[in-house]
């Protein structure tokens, strides 16, 4: 059998043939040419490098269900308008629509101006010169976008019978609304009535802080201190922003028939539109079977704003037996400030001259800032 036998001293360009194959000397080696049968296909090579990054898709900002949209405020003639705009600050249009996708999976594409106006003299439950917050939501009414406004927090300023309160948004993703913004807090207002029988899916779009309030409630002649476009995961009305606790050692007593300070603590809200919640636990005692120890929570000094009505924390019945010897009180206070606020735990005897102790051993105050 013949074997391939290349020349031992070839010159550049010299060829050598064997069977159907021909080789050419290139000065360093023999290069094959000529045709033979095609060999089997080799295995696939390793993947190549990734291609260039594609163009950026639509940006979803703020509310988890809103694309290319934001809420903008304007005011004129003592009325305020909250409008939906595209991210460029213009009314939505066919060329720059705002897409709304609601928690129930429904959607609405907004291609024209959409807003709600709170008319002059309509307070939304606000009080003159007191901070407040307006929440703005967007609802889907049979495929049509609707703007809604609500104040979720009440402010019973300087009241001892009714405390502040805050309500959250419906957790089922549906809201009803009353048409035409008015004078009530904790009421959903929209540009059209949304009945409770057929509530509408909604998404939270923004909230407007009036950090100094309005000089005259219902006269909307200043812009909000800021508008925060809502994003999923941000605090909602009723959520806890911060909390802490205070401990007071016992042995504090008084014989006064009027409220005096037993102990104080200071708490600072991060925002003036939020609520301070105080939960007090304390033991108590007194000397005498015809006297009761009354206690309360006060904003400021003992002579300040009483946040809860008189509460008996120790009381003896006619036979001299203790009926109650531990007090628990809770106050929801809207102090309208983000500065340090002093609170006083005050107590008094129903009969002057009789000694009451509050606390006897230890008292605890648990204090939270609640989103308003």
C-alpha cells in the first residue's frame, strides 16, 4: 500500500499530489487543496457573545399601576385642581397616553385631560392654619378614568371628647365615592358618583402635603408644600412610621383635686400631617375608701390640651374594696408639628387632701407616629 511521501526539500509553491488530494508548500507547511469527499459535520461550537442592549421600554413610575403619568396641582380663584399629566407635564394625548392598570386586572388608557377641582369654600374637613394631607386616587369606572380625592385623617382640634382618627384605603381594591368635593374628612370625592353597590377598582396616585395648612380653610390659594407621587411599598394612611416607648419609675403621688403632672415625655413626628398615638399602661393606688384616682393624657403641661376624658384608674366601692387599680389609656393626637412635642401624664384625687399614686411601681407609654 502506497503512503504519502512529501518531498524532503520543497521550494515555496511546489505541489505534491496523492490520489485525489494536492498539497502546496507555503514555506512552512503543506497546504491541502483539491476535492475529496465531505467529512461528517463537526459538533456545535460554544455560544457567541451577547448582542447589544436593546432600546429601553416604557418606564413605569410612581404608582405600581400607572405608566407615563403623574399628578400635578394648580390653583386659581381660591379653588384647587389636581390633574393627571404625562411625565412631560402635559395633558395625556394619543401621542403620549397614560396607561392605568388596576388591581383587578382592568385597565384604562387616558388620552385626554383628566382632573378634579375642589371648589373655593370646600374644606375637605381641614381647619384653618392646621397642616393636612390630601390623597389622590384614580378609579376605573366602566373603562373610564376618574380622579378621586380624600382626607383620611380627622382633626378634632382642642377636643376632649373625640380624638383624631385615620382610615385606610379599602384592601379589596374597590372604592365608592361621592361626586363634588365638599367639607368632610374621610369621604371619597370624585368627578362622578361611584356607588357603593358597584364600587370601582382604584389605584393610589399621589398625596399632597399642606405642611402649614391653609390660612383660611377652603381658600385654596397656596400650593402644597410638596406632592409625593405614590409608589408601591410607601406608607399608607394608618401605617406606623416610627414608634418608641417610655418607662417611668413609680412612687409619684399627689393630693391635688386638680390635674397635676405625674411625669412627662417628648416625641417628635417626622411630618406635621401625621398623627401621634399614645398607649399608656400604669398601676395606681390611693389612700382612703371614698376617693378615686383620675388620670389623663395631656398635650403640653398639665393645664394643656386634655386628649382623653377623665379616667378612673383606682376606685374603691362602698365597702372599701379595690375595684380597679391599673389604668390603660390610648390617645390619638394630631398636634400638627414635626417639632418635639411634650406630653404629660396627669392625675388628681377626687377628694382634695387624699393621696393618690400614679404610678406606684412602673408606668409605660408606647408612642407611635401614624401616617395621616
